[in-house]
């Protein structure tokens, strides 16, 4: 009993209680933010090194918390996943992205394909694909206006059902990228049978280029062999660009070209004609 008691005390000390409370507050605030649709979406341009043009963008959620200020998704996405709030969150993101795309297209601009991140909980919802297709129609958009980023980890988990959904998305023109590629241990044979368009080389490899040169070049040649596009994320330096060019990687995304920017700023980029 004594031992249990001391253990018990250790587990439920003040800071743990405080942590649990903070998490509950944050969860409540996040639920409210989703209900009120007060989340924001930033856009990070993707570049083609050969044509020097913006070829797409990635939509990244931001939360301007009333008390804690601007929060990074790293501070609330896992909480949203644990609490199933992620579905509502990503539907708000989807709506905001579609609103922007609709407004830009209506005013004569030509936004390149925008990717949205979809977590496995959302992707595995039975109605994920029909919901997405329905929303595209609501905003007068086509499948070819968007791309869905799923992570390597979640395709390893799901198997046959995943591929059925990926095929349905590609049938309406939505492209599929496998995010954080290289970190999830998927085998080559697995990729061959998977209905995807593009691999995103994880930024952890790029930021430590010299230690990961073999992995990076393997992913690039693998994608060539499988007829997939490949994009490097987290590109920050001129040297990384040079190394990627040497390896024939054409698509890049990263702070070197642009940080994620607010919708109004991305619109300026569209108005300027998309060259950096
Ligand atoms: P991610 O999908 O891998 O997105 C790329 C992250 O890398 C973004 O962080 C972006 O700001 C950052 N990044 C881009 N270029 C560079 C660079 O050159 N250097 C460095 N160090 N970082 C760079 P962010 O916006 O903080 O998002 C973090 C993660 O949060 C995302 O990683 C994604 O997994 C998740 N996330 C964001 N929005 C959503 C969403 O709507 N749904 C889900 N499920 N996850 C989201
Ligand atoms: Ca992503
Ligand atoms: Ca509808
Ligand atoms: Ca990534």
C-alpha cells in the first residue's frame, strides 16, 4: 500500500494535474475555434526548379489563439487527432481553401493545384471521398484544382481500403502525394500497387543532406522508375538546391523560396504571375 501510495503521488503531482487541465482547456478552445471556423489557412508555394514557376501550394492550418497567440499546428494537431476534432478541423481547412480558390478563380486568377493535408482518422471516415467531391462541386471547383497529402505511415496501416479511396479521388482528377516519405518504412512492392502521383521527400532528410544523400537519391530514382513525381520539402539553402538539381529533382518546397504565407499574400503572388 505504501509503495502504491508513493507511486500514486508521483503520477498525480501538481504539474501533471496542471498539464491535464491545460490540455482540457486547449481542447475546449479548439472545439470552439472549429465551431466558429476561426482557424486560418496559410499557403506555401511549391516551385519547379527548371521553369522557375510556382507549380502548386500546400495549405497549412494556423490557429490564432485568443490567449496564447499564433499557434503552430505542431501544438494542436496531435491533440485534435486524439480527440477526433481533426475531422471538423480539416473540414474547416477544406472550406477555407475552397473559398479562396473559388474567389481567385472568379476574379480571373489561375491558382495552381493546392494540396491539403488529411489525417488518417479523417481519411478513414466512410464519407471522406463523397464529402470532398460534394464540397468541390459546392465551390465550383474541379478535382484537378487540388491534391491530397497523406502520410506514408497511414498507407502502411490501411491497405486495400486506402487504395480504393485513392483511386476514387484520382478518378475525379485529385492528385495524391505521399507526405514525409522515407520515414514510414513502406516497401517498394507496396508503392508499386498504390494509386498515388507524387512522393514528398521528408524535410528531415533535406536538412541533413550529406548524411542522407543515399536515401534522397534512392527516393528520386525510385519515383522515376515508378513514373511518380517527386518533391523535396524543407529546402532552405542554395546548396540544397544545387544538390537536388544534381540528383534531377525538379520540384521543391521550402523557406529558401517562401515560407507559408497568408491567403492575401499568396493572391499577390498570383497577381504578379507566379514567378518568384
Ligand atoms: P507537413 O505536412 O510536413 O508540412 C510542412 C511543414 O514544414 C510546415 O510546418 C511548414 O511550415 C514547414 N516547412 C516548410 N518549409 C520549411 C523549411 O524550409 N524548413 C523548415 N524547417 N520547415 C519548413 P507547419 O505549418 O508548422 O505544419 C506542421 C505540420 O502540421 C505539417 O507538416 C502537417 O503534418 C501538420 N498540419 C498542418 N496543417 C494540417 C492539416 O490541415 N491537417 C493535418 N492533419 N495536419 C496538418
Ligand atoms: Ca504536408
Ligand atoms: Ca453539396
Ligand atoms: Ca512533410
